[in-house]
């Protein structure tokens, strides 16, 4: 009887072991699923959902299916840390996130402690990859790169004119404004106004009045589409014709929904539109067939999971240290193009181009 029970126990243990070996691998995306920047959270969620579906349809990773977890940080640093801890408890191996730099930076410390690999599709503040964390990467560029391009544009277009630089006090917004200011000043031009505003407010008329009194010719905004949109609209209401110039946080159709025709001629920096790439065609068609336009960071999030999945296959492990080592050695074909990483976890070939809003649409300036 003891032998029979032992045999049954051994068989059960073997079955459990086999089941565990084939258990789903938990992956996640984390970003502003709710709150005023939820449009970007939706982009990330949609991108991750499609990537998980496509990878699973192709057989999964290491013979296992991927299971998606979604964390909502609302672009709040404290909530981001709480989300990171929740994902760690859920056994998540990989996080495509966060969106806001102010969330990615504190969350990255949790991921490092818990042995989880992080690739941000959108966080551009240099500090994220300057912390020396081996498990942290991003598939977008950095604010110092984006700010340099913005500063050069302002120097060429508004040399000797009055340029205002504003920011929303966030890690992303202030970081971008500071880098733009640095590039402008390095070119021999001082900004007419450098000022912070409070994100989430609805009335910026006092700030607009100050801009009008300074007779500014252009307004650089280090911040997100919600506040930039309100500024554009209220500038028009007060008769200030200076155009808005900004960064990648305006790559959403919600910007025009806020501004209306006050958003005309707004300029912004972002990477070359991945929707135009041949490698993205099939995926883009899937999104559009489902009634969703994969703008902004949708495909960047998709690419983040693509890269991780390929690195896991090469490492033959989901261990963050092993996968990180593989990531720094090679390059990966993705829906946003060929991606490689340097020792810090930044992309080796960052690219920013200019986009212009016209008649309710934004398009790359050729």
C-alpha cells in the first residue's frame, strides 16, 4: 500500500511539475489607464494586447503562453511604485512601461529589486537609464536628444525673437524644457520667459496674459497634450498668435479635440511614424480592421514585447539578468524598425523628426 501511495505521489508530482513547466508567463504593461493621460495608457494597452495575441498565436515563448497583466499608475509616482509591487507579487517577468518618466523612474527601483525586466515605450527623461540599473531599457529616445532638436529649430526659426519655454513640473515636462532651454542658450539666445504651470488646471489665462505682454513669437511647452491644448486654445482666445512647439506627448488626436483650429501649425517632435514602416504593415492592418488607429506609442509598446520575447528565446530563460545580457549584445527587428541597445539601455540609433498639426491631423514634415 505504501508503495502504491508513493507511486501515486510520484506520478502526481511529475504531473504538477509538467503543468508548472507549461504555466503561462506573466507579462505586463503599466501606464495611465485612467486619468487625464489615459489616451496614452490605452495606446500601450492596445499595443500589448495585440503583441501578446500574436506571440501566443505563433506558439508563445519557450513553449509557454503569455498572460497579460495591466497596471494603472495614472502617471502618479506613488501609484506607480504600488503598481510595480503588485506586478511583482503577481509573478510578472516583464513590464512594458511606464509611460510617464515620473512613474518609470521610481518603479524601476522596484523592478530592479524584484528581478523584473523593464522596457519603457515612452519615458524619455535621461535619469531612467542613468541610474545604472541593468534591467532597465527603453525603445524611445531621450529628452536631451529631443531637446537638442527643439532648441536648434527654435534658433533657426525664431533667431532674435521672443521665445517662451514652459513646463508642467513633471520629470518629463521639466526635463524636456530644460534640455530645450540648454540647447537654445548654447546657440547664443536667451528665452524671453521660462516658467512652470500646474498640470490639471483648466484656466491658464493669467499665464497667457503674461506671454502676451512679453510679445512672444513662439511658445515651447514641456508637458502633455491636455495642458498644451488648453494653452493653445486660451492663447487664441486672447489673440496671441504665437505657435505652440512641443514634444512627443502631443502625438494623440485628443490634442486637436481640445484645441480645435487653435492647434493649427503646432509643431512637435516624435520618432518617424512606425505606421509607415513595411515591417508594421500587417500589424497596423489588424488594428485598423478592429477599428483602432495605432497612433503614438501603440507600436512602441508592441515592439517592447517583441524584443523581450526574442531575447528570452535567445537566453532560453526569463531570468532578467540573462535576458538583459542578451539584449545588450544584439539588435532586433520590430514593428518600429531595427532596435539595438547601448550599455545604459538606451537605443543605439535614436531618431526624432518634426510633425505639424494641420486641419485636425498631424503629419511628419518632410
